[in-house]
C-alpha cells in the first residue's frame, strides 16, 4: 500500500536537552498546533511520556469533531521518539521526531508517513485537500517553534 511522506527540518538555537524537554511535554503540543484544528488533549495530566504511553486528543477537521489516539512506540531521549496513530482520521500516521546537536543548537527533523483510508477516494481527497492541510499544520508549527525558542531559525521542508 502506498503512503505519503512529509519531511521537515528546523534548526533551533537551543541545546538538545532543552528542545527535547519541550517536545516530550504533551501539553506543548496544543501550543504548536493551529487553533483552527480545535486541538485538545483529553488524557488527564500529568502525562509521563515513555514507550507505550497513549494519549487521547479531540480536534476538528473542517468543522467535524474527530477523536485521535496516539501511542509512543519508540522513546530514545534526547535524540528521538516515534508516535503512531491508534485511532483517528488516517489509515496510517507514523511520526518520527529526531533531534541532533548542530552548530550550537539543535537540528530537529520530523518525518511523517501517512495514508488515508478509502483507496482511490482517499488519494483524490489527499491531492485536493489533505496534503495542503498537513503542510499548513507544519508551517504553523514552524512559526510557533520560532516564536517559542527565538533567534534565527531556518527550515527545510520536502
């Protein structure tokens, strides 16, 4: 089965431990997600992140409420973690977060592999709407991370 891949790299002018700590705190996900998604964490806090941690969310996709549950499948502080969708709008959602020291800061790399359900209909919907929505979410995330961490931030998206 075919899936789509989004790759995004961003240099952050902070040490890897500080950057990883921010991204390993589930509460910060609301801060870097666009308000138009109406994103809310439903899992009661505090949430201790480790392999096997499950987190439930609620969001709105074009006004339609959607439940989402992810599980942390890989946890390797401060260099990497992977979350996968267990329940939600995608047939597959596999998000790898990588962090590495780089030029006095941290290079963060996101690799998201995803697939929509419904076969050819899902592929058409992806081409018409979903790809653009996913890119908008990561563009917003880039800007928010720049605001949170400050400094000159560069990005590379593919």
